[in-house]
C-alpha cells in the first residue's frame, strides 16, 4: 500500500516501564504529555526506523 505523507520533524518519546504496567496505559500517558507541549502533533504508530526505510524506498 502506498501512502502520501508530508515528511517533517519527528519526535519519538520512550520510557522505561515495569513488567506489570499496561503498555496501552503508558502510551496514553506519553500521548497526553506530548500533547501538553503545545505544538501540533500527528500520532503515528510506525517506528522511526520504519519511516526512514519507507522514505528511502520512495526516493529510490
């Protein structure tokens, strides 16, 4: 599947969690924090590496 996306700055936020923490809960907390920064964000589920590979593939 081909997607059209404008490429721009990329912010990846990570945290260390414990085994008993819900991944979905932690993601929601990080999303809330990121949105509190006061800048326009688009949440993506792809990793930075996968986005770079996709960009390289489309520019080849």
